C-alpha cells in the first residue's frame, strides 16, 4: 500500500474495505461475506451505528484479501464508545452493538437512537422502517442572529482526552501488528461535514444544526462559519500534535475531512467559494501534518468534484475518495491522466449506485477490470468501491468484485 | 411595476425579508395575487437557469426558494379565495424509508415557483399516503424522491400501489434522486425522470399538458 501511496508501481493493487467510515461495509453484507467464506458464525459487531457498518475482523480481512486496516475514534457518531458489546436483533439479523447503543422502536417500526445512550435525552437518530441506516434528527434551537455564538457550534471540538489518546495508541498498536496498511481517523478536522453538523453525538446541540440552515449560512453567515473553522482548526492541530506525540509515524494516512463538495450533477459551491471558505483551513491542517509527520492526508468528497482537485492538491491532500465516477465530469481515464501522478485515487473501483447493487456478477467483473486497467498503472490507486458497500448488495456481486481485483492482480481467490 | 421588479430581484438574491415586504406592499397597492405569482415564476425560472449554468449552487437555490416561499405564503390564501387555478397539482415526498429531503425540498420549491400547487408530504412517505393525498387533493402529478439504493424499490412499490388503486390513469408519476436514472424510471413504469430541480419543472409542465 505504501508503494501505491507514493505513486510507484506496486506488485499488486492494494484493497481496502473497512478501514474508514466511508470505505466500509454494511453489517448485513459483512454477515453475508462471513457466511460466504465459511468463517466462524456469530453476530457481527456494528462498530459504526450511524451507517450500520460492520467490523471487518482479521479472518474476514484475510479471506477477502484486503491490505488495509483502520483506526477509529473512541466514540461513535452517537457519542458513546464502541465498546461493551451486547446482542441486538437488527430486523432479523443478530448483531453486536456497543453497550450504550440504546434505541426505542416506534409503533410504525421506525427505530430511534439516543445520544450517548441517554434515554432521558431527545433521540438524535432515526432509522425508518424500510431503511438500513440511521439519519440524524435535526434538533435546531431557534436562531437569533444577534446572539449566535461560534462557541455553540464548537462544543464537539475539544482538546483530545487522555482516554481518547489511550484508545488511539492502543488501536494503532493493534492495527500495526497485523502487517496491514493503516488508515487512521482521529476526528476533529472535518470542516462543516454535513453529516456532523446536526451533531447526533450531542444531547443538546446549540448553534446552527439544521442542514438547510447550515448550507444557507455558508453564504449568508460566512463570518460566523469562518470563526468556527478558525477555532476548530486551532484545536484540531493541537490535538494532532498530541496524537502524533503518542503514536509517531505508525499510521500511513489520516482521514482529514469528509465534507462533500459534489452532488451527482454539480457541486455544493463554486471553486472561489471553496478557496475562500475551506481552503485556508485544509492547507493549515495538511501543512502541519506534512511538516511534522509521515502521514498522507485523505480527503473524502462524494459527487462531481473534479473542479476542486487542483485546490485539493494545493491544500496538501494526497488521497481522494470515493472517486465517484458516475458523477458529472468524473470520467476515470481523464481523472487518471490529469491527476494520477499527484492524487491517490482511493476508490472508484466499482459503482455502488447501479452496478454493484443491481448489476450481474459479470457486469461487476467487467467494470472492476476496466477501472483497474485505468487506475492501476504507476501506482496511486487503492481499490475500494465508490463509498461503503450498501445494505441489499448481493453477496455474489461483492465476491465477483473481489475476484476481479484479485484476477487483475494475478492472485488466486476463493 | 417597481414592486414586482424588487420582488424579482429579492427572489434571485435570496432575500426573504425583502421578498415578504415587497409582496405585502404590492398587495396593499392592489396588485392582483396572480400578477405576483406571474413575477415569482420567471424569477424562479431564472434561479433554475443560474443553477444549470453553475452560477448558483445549493446554498443559493435554498435562499431563493426561501424568498419565493415567503412571498407565496402571503399570496397563497388570496389565490385560494380568488379561485385561481394552478398550472397543476403535485403531491411530492421522499419514498418510504428515505429521510433525505434536501433534493426533494428544492424540487418542491422550484415546482411551486413554477406555478404548481405543491402538496409536500415530507420524508419517509408510505405509498398509501401518496394515494390518499393525490385523491383528496385531486393531484394530477406525483413526484417521488429517493437518495439511497436501498429505498429505490419503494418507488416501484408506490407506482404499483397507484396501479392497484386504479389511479394510474389519473396521475402522472415523476421520479428523481441521486441513484435514480431514466432507465430505472422506465423499468418501474414512471412517466418521467429528471436529474435536476430545474429540469423537474420543465418535466412537470410537459407531463401535465400531455
């Protein structure tokens, strides 16, 4: 993986599934894959309940032929630790969830979940009947522009605790012991990630927490957003220094930010707006990382984002994900030609909106082989599907995808 | 018509306070509600055009939609009292299981700004609720939105429910959302698909005159 990250030709394309919350696998698919490979039966751990991502344990990682493992924050999106596992029946599938994962099922079948597992608080997430993921319940206090205080939107950005540092150090030690590449998510450097704005991890979020209001605020309250980002950046960099002091250069890359700048057909903002509102903070974080560590900087953004790639590079990002080739202007060969020597494409391996969930295994194989032929030459490619493997994806298609990558790599695979 | 020029500008600039104030002033001067709607429609068409040519992005669209709604909320009761007929009546919502409604909200606003009466059922809407609303409100158009591959089948379920209820001839059904395609729309028997909010208005206008 390190060879690929350094834009040199590796002996084979490295594969990632499960190292981050944007390259993961839905718990139902993890269970299906474990069954397919004949691994030890038993409930799968849901290590990230917001997207219901299943933990990829070492035996599955080996069976799938993966090359990367992850380091995750101590707490989940709902603010409780991913620890103290207990059984839970997820609509017919027995899984393990963290001890503080506390829910209530409504009469219509919707499942509500509570921040920090506190049932006395208002629920912060809802999984409708018919869905397989939680989404945030927006809890937006009335906004008085005269009283808006950036500190209200900074509650979640605090100095890293000793418990967090201990967890990171322990997780890194475990991850590095497996001989895999390591992608680490420390948290705190995502500037305006719309999944985090509603703060499903907080009991009483203050400030601007409504998604629509936040988007409009990037235009109408830009000074307020700058003040949030400015302070968040300072706290984040102080935390990175403390984390690096603990773990050194043991991890290969750091998940910096998952803010989406692209839609299926367009973008969420113009390039000038990006450069005015986000670029300075990315540049400072990535600049610190490059000046003080050997970590590569990982940027996730869905959608049509080719227009931002030059700015991403200039801001110090080394890796882009998920490389949504189905979005406008994201033609894979053109991306490789223009940016392949300067950006690592971590993703783009197969479409998860159409081909993987709805195609045939043969269609999956053909698309995967085409993408490998485009992205693999000269390194700079870590194979991953375009975003997480979603619930409902046929396991035979997932296996067809893995077989195709291993076929391209010239490696035998079950 | 200086008021209406200001209203046009307020919608394009996304200034909801100005849009509301100008609308109040226009009504006080005796401007007919339909004349005000006649100003909002081209303003939102222009917003759609700016979005299509990427001078506007989602935040600007949301601001313009809010400004248009601020005006429409003042005008709507007057339109109803005058018995004015909309271009068409649309029941819109995200399908069962899907809570992602930003795209749907933009489409709803663009349709309302395009002269349609919009009955917005919100997010996570079961097929029977679409049917109830379409029947009760005499809608001639139903707009379904989905963001997730896992909820896309709810679109088919909803189309099938209209068929089973014997209402398929009365309403046109249009679909949209990130993973949705024309091919999928055709496969489930929908009447139309649009990949953008502005395109949805053009599609809706086409469907209601067919």
